[in-house]
């Protein structure tokens, strides 16, 4: 059934993949943080080599070492490579939960895409909370 829903989606495949990766990165900020990954070991030549080995093991730039799975999508490198800043969407979703709509008009007049994004955010957040219990 999920496959049929995706066929009727107003989100493109690229937007969907990017949204899932971005949400996952926001749920696990230390796990998928490029800056933290690059600076955690130090700056000596030996430690830089260790950092490069670690980044390769995490799939930072090598599409063969590690795969990540979110829902039914397999990412062939670190999720940080697929994510983007979604702070605006997360903030808009928080306001939406409080009853504030992101665009003028009633709920029926909101763009389908934003409502679909909010549904994905809500679903992924609930799944994350369940995993935390």
C-alpha cells in the first residue's frame, strides 16, 4: 500500500529521499555531523589519517563501505551527504501543531506538498520516539 501512496505523492523522489535523510540527521545530530566527524580526532598527521579511515568506514565519501536504511530507502553513503537544512520546515511544523498554518487560507487551501511534508515529519518523529522508549 505504501508504494501506491508514493505514486500519488506531490513530493518528488529526490525531495522524499532528502527529507528522510534530513529528518534522520536531525534526530541523531552527533551521528550524522560532518563537522564533528572531521574535527573529532585532532590535527596531527597521524590523527588526520585516523579521521580519514573513520570517515571512509562511515561512508562519508566512499559509496561501497557502508549503507544506511531509512524506511524503505537504502543510502549508499553517510546520510549527511543527502541531507539539507530543514529548520524552516521543522519550525513551520511546530507552528502547524499549534494551529498556525504556513500559508494564507484554511487547511483545505494549504499546498498539498506542505501537508504531505508535515505528515512525514509527524510519522518519522513518532517512530523516533517509539525507538527511544
